[in-house]
């Protein structure tokens, strides 16, 4: 693992990996959309509105997954000072924020016809909204300091503290009375969702996961280049300053 | 002890403190977090807020829903299979509202024991299946009220 924490080695590996991730991602998402929209049955209660689930549920899983990986990356960045840890967390944050937003948006569109409300302040919805604000806060903190290293550390502390929200989101529907229904797929007694609906959902989730890996690698490469440009610029200014002096 | 190790233990102890703090806070404000009370809570709990509006959740009792002939006032009974609450609601109800369905209503209990609702939300359960499967379950007798027999 430590071997790949080296930026140059990471770059070489990333170039090789991208096509192997990007093509399956496109394939899974198009197949998932086709199955979800055209080749899966309507629900006995929700009718066609159930199709929103094929976007909503994978987005929610990604929102939680990305936040968890981000926190772990930040923790290892603070403790072991891995050179890529903070960069990967910074690269992941906007992707996670987008998935959280997608989850909130599709949930709202589903909520109006099914529940009768765009939004309610129950434990599940509120905790996911907090997750969205945690992502935004993380991104904002990164930009709040002139010295990127200080921004990195403050944002990392926020990400680590915010991890407490992840189990709260997951178990909110079991701990408290909520309007949001309990888990259908990830539960101990097995999925409560018919296989004809489960397969498109899992294919979509795989597609989202692959898509996330592609965007993460691309963003990490860009951020590393950005850092190198910054260092080169600083060196440049320093050199011109010293030559002028002589 | 190396500096890395010391930082690691510091992080772990911070996380443990954070978890305890969060658990204490969430237990303390449990009543505020809950989205709705059950009819049993409304009947048995002494400190239920009477002045402000509250939410009650439960199943719509079978054969209790009186659809309005004229006007828009719906009357139905919400039950948690222990206590029943008669609800009166004037307005448009959600699409998936039906008898046996989980619902959450917002309103307050009037003096004559009727719960005057100003908002009705349908609560969806965690089961997803095609209509044919639901029919087959009903025919084979594995369908019980709002739950599938395990």
C-alpha cells in the first residue's frame, strides 16, 4: 500500500487504470438506466415512481461511502502523513457533495407524490442534509487559508469529526420514528426488494462506484499538477527576486 | 513511543470521546428527534405537548375511512394495533393513502377526542415488488395486513 502512496508511481498506475474503469462505468450506468427505466416492473404501491429509486439509492450509498473513505484518508493524512492522503480527500469531496445533492433532489421528487411532501424534518432527511453541509464545509475550509497545508489540516479535522454522522444516517430509521422507510437492501434478514428490481439497482450502484473511481483519479492527478505548478511559481518568484538583488 | 504512534492514539481517544458525546446528546434529545408519536404515546404518555401541533403515526384501520361526499373532510382511524385515534382531515390526501397503509398526520387532539389534522403524509414501507408478486402473495395467504409473513 505504501508503494502506491508515491505520487509518481500513482500517476503511472492511474494512466493504466482509467480505461479499465471508465468503459465499465459507462456500460454499467447505461445498462442500469435501460433496465431501470424500461426493463423492470412498476411497484405494487408506487407504480412507475419507483424508478426514481435506481438513482436515489445508489447516490445515497455513494454519499456515505465517499464520506467514509474521505475521513479515513484525512485520518491517515494527519497521523501517518501519507503524501496522497489529503489530496485524495480533497479530490473526493466535490464528488461526494454532488452525490449527496442528487440523493436529496431525487428523494424530494419522490417524496411529493408518495408522502405528500417535498421535504420533512425527520431524522434521516435532516442527517443527510447535515452530510451535505459537511461536504460543503470541508471544501470551504480547504480554501479558507493562504497556506494550503493549514487548510488541509483544518478540513481533515472537520472530516474526521463529521464521521459520527455516518452511522447516525444509516441507523436513523431504526433508532427513531421517521417518515423515511427503513433499509430495504442492506439489512440482516436479507433484501426486502424483489430480484427484478434488485438487479438494476445493483448494476447502477456498480456503475456509480466505477464512475466515482474514474473521477477521483482524474481529480487527484489534476490536484497534484496544480500543486507542482504552485511550487514552480513560488520558486520562480524566489529566483527572480534573488537575481534582482544581485 | 514514536510520534506517529502518539498521534494515532490521540486520534483514537478523540474518536471515543466524540462517540460518547454524540450518544449522550442523541439520547437526551430523543423526544425531539422522533418524527411522530404512536397512538399509544398519545393516550398513555403524561407529558405530551397539548398546546402545539404534534404528529401521530400508525396504520389506517380497515373499514374506517369515510370518504367525503361533498366538501373535503376525510375521517379515518389511525391505529398501532393497541390504541385507536379518530382523525378528521380537510384537504387532499396523498396517492398511496389507503386502508392498512402507514400514515403520519400533523394536528392536535380536540376536546371531544378527535384528532384534527392539518396535514396527512403517507408512509411508505421498505418492500418493493411488482404488482403480480403482491397479488400472488395475497392469493397464497402469505399477506397479512400490511406485512408479509416471514
